[in-house]
C-alpha cells in the first residue's frame, strides 16, 4: 500500500470508531487525528499533482 492508501484506510477506521459513540475524550482525540490525516492527504495530493505536471526528460 502507498502512504496515501494507508492514510485513507486509517481515516476510514477512525471514522468508524467515531460512529461508535466514544467518550468525549476519545472523540476529541479521533477528531484531532482525522484533522492531521486530512492535512497529510491534501499535502500528498498536491505533491502528486505537482509531480504529474512536470515534463518528463528523455535521454
């Protein structure tokens, strides 16, 4: 799995845990982790688009 796939899998797992009515403390922690994952995914998606837009060099 790629880093992006791992983050998506973790995000799904955390979202599932959030639906199981965790305590207020757990909910806060899960929401914080989801925010971090969203930031990481946006960074990786931007980087992937940037790399894809660069011309390839032929030898």
